[in-house]
C-alpha cells in the first residue's frame, strides 16, 4: 500500500469485550465458520459490529458450506443492528439502562438468532479505538486468508477499505465520518448494499466507496446505479468518490469501462495510491 500521513501516537488503552459470530449450518456435524465480530465497551455500551459483506467472503462460505443460507447471512447485520437499536432507544436518555438492555440480548442469543448462528464465548482485549480494533479482530478471525502478495499486486476491496480507514484516521477525520451507510433508503427496502464512508460539508453529502477493479469490475455498475438513485433524492447536494485498487489506464478496456461507468454517474475515480493526497485536499473542508 502507498504511504500515508505520519502515524499519530495514542497510548490510551481501554478494556473491550469481543464475541466472534459463527455460522453453523449443520448442528449435527458441529462444523462452524467465523462470519463476524461484535466488539463493545462493557462500561459505556458503545459497540461495533463487523460481518462479512464482500462477494468473495460469501463465496468462501459457499465453498465450505454449499447449502449455506446466503439470504439469511446478508440480512443478519441489519437484523441485529435493529434489535440492538430498539433495545437501546427504548430507554430514552437513560444510557445505563440502554446499555444493559442491548447486552441482555446477548444473554438470550438463542431467541435472537437461528440455531445456525452462534456467538463464541466472550474474550477481552485492550485497545484505544473501537473501530481500529474491530478491523484488527476481523482480519485475525474472519477475513479470507491471504497469501503474501507480490510487490505491486492489486488488493481486494477489503484491503483497500482498510487502507482508506487508516488514512482517514491518520488525517484525524475518522470521527467526522459515517461508516458502512445503508443505501436502502435511497433505492428499495431490503437492498443489502452499504457504502463504505460518508461525510457532510456545507450542506453537501459525500460518499466514498472502494472498488477492486482487478477482481470485480462489474461492481462499478452497481455503484453507479446507487449513486444515481441517491442523486435523484438528494439533487445538487451529493458527491461521490470511488477508490480503486489500481489506476485506471487509458489502454486497458476493462479500466476504460470502469472509468466511463463511474464518470457517467458523476463518481470521481481515485486510485488507492493517490487516496492520501485526495484526503489531504478534503481535510480542510471538513474542519
């Protein structure tokens, strides 16, 4: 990955608790696959939920469990977040009660999920940032295993997204961003797609999404469609950037397809090796 801003030291660590979410489609065989991480601060109730979402991750589930219930898995995050939010919001401004209410859901997990979805026993961890720690745990316990990449090799969407998160953190913009934004409110109910990052500046909504041109160039069409739906509902007040794993070269037909598809939808393509510069230009507009 390209260079980023200088590392910002932060030595303050907090005790967090994490649970690994497992998918066990055949209870008799007791064969399970890690599909997510739930990380939370037991004192404040602040939490992060990270589940598989890229197609290559679902493909891995299919390879290991050909009869996997993919619609169930794709709907899982929204289902859990809705339950957690309902438990928290039901207690109004009483954050202590809200914290206790959503954590009570964890103690009744069998009533919350299907038998095929289980939580591993809780474990503790020390970290100074929930977002960074959930990504680290996800990479260690859930992400598709990677072989060592050759120099200059392109990255998966997950790899590019992790790099973008690092750049945003080091630019001190992380807390100003929305993460993993649902698009169903702009498209149709049940749309499982999420955009990686969002921001607001002077009344304008900005969206940043990652693309792996090398592995999934057709995803550009899905992003273009989504951007056009958002623009139809938020006219003259939205902007989009697509961070690509490789620069889009003029002599490459696949790259030209992606570039033209994005630009026709009003999406600015940003190669990952130029993302830090792009963020540096965005930074003063978000201060």
